[in-house]
C-alpha cells in the first residue's frame, strides 16, 4: 500500500500551478518602486501575461486560486482595491487608476476571455489598445470623449489574460497591427497543460 500523500504537497502544487498569476500579482503588489534601469528606461515589476490552454482541460482558469488565497493573507487591502476583471475599453482601464480619485495607482486586471477582448480591440474607435501600450510604457494614460476627459498618471498596471489555442488561432489573422502590438509585444505568453 503506497504512503499517503502529505497535504502540504497539494498546497505547494497549487502555488506552483498559479505561478504565472502569482508572479504578475506580486509584481503589482510591489508597485513601481522595485525596478531596473536600462539606459534611460526604468523597468518596474509591471507584467502582462497571457495563458494559453485548452478549454476545460488545462485548468488555466483555476491557476489564480492559489495566489489569490495567499495574497488575501498578506495583502487584503490590495486585493480589495486593486484587483479587477475585464478589459473593455481604454476608458474602463483608466477608471481603475485615474486622477485624482485614486491615490493607489496599482491595478491587476484578470481577463478570462482574451478572445473577446481581441474582437473588441479590433473595433473602430476602441481605445483599449493604445491605453494598454501607454500603461506598459509608463506613460500618462488619457482619453477624451465628447462628454468627459479621463487621465491617469503614475499607473502601475499588470494584466493576466486567458485564451485557448483554438481561439488564438482564430483571432490572430483578424487582429490589426495596433492590437497585435498592444497584446503581443508587451505580453509574455505561457502554455497551460493539466498534469
């Protein structure tokens, strides 16, 4: 009869399974302070990650559970104020960190359906692509519409996206260069597979 598996191994496995989300989340919790300087550019712990896996089998959607549980123990205020879901438009992205309403400019956005975001971003007039690029490049975020002007300075934005390989293949040819540069150029891509 095999020895019983220690419960701590399951917890370690869950934490490792959520490694990408955990890494991105810890980078966001850390804020813009920790950085490395490359010539004239300051590279902080702001990360964009996309997790690609098969629907229902790769468990990519479950990977946030372990880091979320751990971060609730040590950074509950950050979890309550800075973790958001959904990427709809540049205006909605800026709303998470806009001036002067938000003193804490950290935001982690977890998007469970990157395929839907890619479709929205390819729509005429959608401001999400330039807002993501500006956030990545540590620029002032801003949009002006007929009814309002939104602005955010000093934003520390991190993003975790989820998509299936099939959805990625289907949406890639339809993406504009603008969308591809906002998502592809600044995003680290990870394959998710069930053990």
